[in-house]
C-alpha cells in the first residue's frame, strides 16, 4: 500500500509464507530514450534499443512478503527488495560506512557506488515529483532532498532521495530515483530484517513502473507449492487461458481518501457459492471524499472490506459453514486486528473440509477464492487439541482504512495482468505452479 496514514502498508504482513518466484524480463528497460517506451503496445514501431532479448531469469523468495534480488550501484551491490504495487517510492536501507568491504544484505552502501548521486532539494524531482507524498519532501542540513515515509501500522522510514543504477539481470537502468534511508522503524523488526528495502510498483511518477516506462506487468502466485512468476513487460508466452479485463478507475480531482496512484477498479458485488449477496450498490462506490475505493495490493497479504460489506459476507459464510466447522468462541480474539471470524480445527486433521467459494465481482471480471485460500492457520495458536484458522477476509473499519484492499493471498492461482497503456487489469484462473514450471522449461 502507498504510505498514507489511512491505508494499510506492506508491513501489515505478519505471518510467514515461503514463496519462490521467478522474474522474467521480456523487454530491455535500460535506455535514455524513455519517451519511446511510453508508446502504446499496439504500435508496430519497435526502436532498435528495445528489440526482444532472451529473458533474464531471477529467483524470488518469500519470507513475509514478496521479495526480489536485484543489484544497485557501480560496481553492483546485491540487494533484496519487497515488491509492493501499493507504494510509489522505492527505497533501500543505506549504510554510509567508509569501509571498502561490501556490506551484505540488508544494507546498501552508497559510498561504494561511483554512480550514486544524491538529489538536491532544489531539484524538480524534490520540489515537484514528491507533491503527492503523504509528507512532502524537505531540505536537510546539507540541502539534500529529505523524505519521510510513514505507514498505517506505525512503521516508518526516513532518508534522502538519490539516483543510481538498478540492475535486473542483464537489464541496466542508470539514474533510477529511490530513497536511501538511514532510519527505519518497524513494529515487527524480524519481518524486515532480511530485506534491503521496498520496490514501489504503483502508478505514481517515482515508482519503478513509471520511471522505467514498463507498459505491462503480470504475475501468478501458486497456492500449492508457493512458487510463482512475475513478468515485467510484454510477453508472447501462452499459459493456456484467456483474461477477463476490468478497467482501472482514474479521477482528475484530488480527494482526501482516494489514492490516485493505486490500481483501482470498480467493485460490484460478492458471491458465496455463486449466491450473489444482497448488498447495496452504493456501498461499492467511493463517496465524495474518495473513501471506499477498491485496489489491488501485492504489499498486503489478506483482503479487507468496508465494515457493512464485510459483515454481510461474514454472516453468509458463517451460515453456509454451519455444522462443517466449529467456530472459535472467543470475543477477545481478533487475528491481525481485523479478522474476527475464526474456527477451531482438530490438529490431527490432514486436510480441511470443502468450503463454499467466495467470488469478488468486478466490472467485467471475477476473482474466485476457494479451498485453503479461505482459511489461514494462525501460527503457534492452539486451543485444547485444536489449531485455530481464521477467515482470510477482514474488516477494514477495524484498521482505520476506508478502502477495499485486495491482498495477494486472494490472488493465488490467478493470472494477474496490469496493462498500464490500456488502463486495465486482466484476471483469469490458472495453475500457477504449472505455469512457472512451463516457463522454466522454455528458458
């Protein structure tokens, strides 16, 4: 999520999920001719600098959030970044030690990079392109551009804006703007201890999607073996399905509770076992303040709905699972602040029973959530001889978040395509573990 006090941040991910992801770069991104990359995909004009090259493959891993290993600086330093489609500014933990020895993850040492360049506070990058930051950039004592990012879970980072060379496999991207943060606070230090920083992937002017002029990206996260793929750029790969598209919502007028840089879509309804719930259409439409927008966010694990809508879904799911599962009768227990529907499951069960599916209905597309995606085992919590599982949809009102947030847990086994040029998001059911295996064999 974008760092606004009213929104959920990537660090709300407080449970572990081991995920290996493969990064495929289908388009050469590193070039000075940025305008050319902004051409619509349907154009037949292909500049020589952007001719297809063999795909670069990088291994992903997941501890608490989706992370990617890349290089930054000259000579290149290895870093590991959390991928977040809900944030704009990419940033790294920086250590300014003068030692000539490279500092391993989770730090980047700008003093060892000949291509590192701090951004002065008089630069248009600082004075103009940071206007949409929740806390506008300012000048520090050295007249450098100083940024402070704060998140809804009380975590924050602080440091200077700078530029350096970012490397994705053999793709080199000089002059990439990021935050070189020398101060970071988190409510869960273990969560962030193995990552060097965060990779902002939303539609803001300083996100990597915007800076590198990425016209399209896609990903597919497996729910079985926790593997997956991320594709940056166009791909001719056929994974065996067809996409249904929902348009991105764009507004020109700034509103206090509407994030214009997020991947916002039109939410139209919810089905439980193909039964469309009786929810007023007005509840899915943002109000005059912008509260109530619906956004896809890779930086959030679960999905959160506005209170009135969540309550209808909760009651219907509870009704349809009556007699199948034993509800955890503890009014004082709420998982991750906002998930209050939990069940007791015998610890000796090898698999969960069949549940009613939940489908999120968007304009032109649906996201069907079923099976193990609907319940999440609370790590380490035992009641008697039972484990505790919680419904993977939560009440955003309990978080103080006035938005619908579609997290990556509900996006498992969905091919997700974000088409920046055509302003749309494509969705389709997929076996993401098999898709990843096929891509590996092709390379």
